[in-house]
C-alpha cells in the first residue's frame, strides 16, 4: 500500500515530465495549432506518449537503490495504470484519476526529502530519454514542487 502511494507521487512527477517531453517534441510540427495552444495531454503524445514515459520511469525507480525498497511489494501493473491515469487527467486528457489525494496517500509513510528528490531525478531521466525540452521539464517540475509538502514527512 505504501509503495503504491509513492508511485502516485512518482506519477505526478512523471506527468509533469511527460508534459514537458511532448511540448518539445511535438511543438515543431506543421499543424495549424501552435504547440502552446494544445493540451498538455496532446503535447505529451497522448496515451502512447504518457504510457511510454511511465513505463520508463517505473523501470528507473525499480533500479534506483535509493528508493526501490519502497516499491518491493508493489503491484507494478496497477501502479503503472494509476500513474498513466493520473498524468492523463492532470494533463487535460480524457482519463479520470480515481486515486487518493497526495496527503491521504502518503500519510504515515514518512517519506524523506532525499527519497522525493530521487524520484524526481528518475522522472527527469525518463524525460531526458524521450527528449523532453527544458521548458517542458521546468513546467512539469514546477507543477510537482507544490505537492512536496503533501508527500514528504507526512
């Protein structure tokens, strides 16, 4: 249960990161709608783009000795599904996130600053892999930052 909650946090970070990726990679297209006018969901590549980033992100977290113990008992399929839905919803896509809010999800987990930072680093690694631009990364991390007090130390 605690592992799945941390994944939700990772999902939020990933959502922001994924948004950054699509904005950069699709912002140079020849379509009539400027990238800045598109929903983040579309700029991230829709469900396919978000799913790819989430898959890579969860792999990064699993390989990260700083935090992977938190996920040892996680149902990875469920975790990925929740992260994709959360990112899809948060980015203006057609999905409905039915998970708990961040405070409720992380209550009693006593997540440390270093763990939160490691999760963000793993997200950035995925964003870099998918060539998400600097502006998009900054926007995503800017969206994630305000959630930190609802996740760390609760």
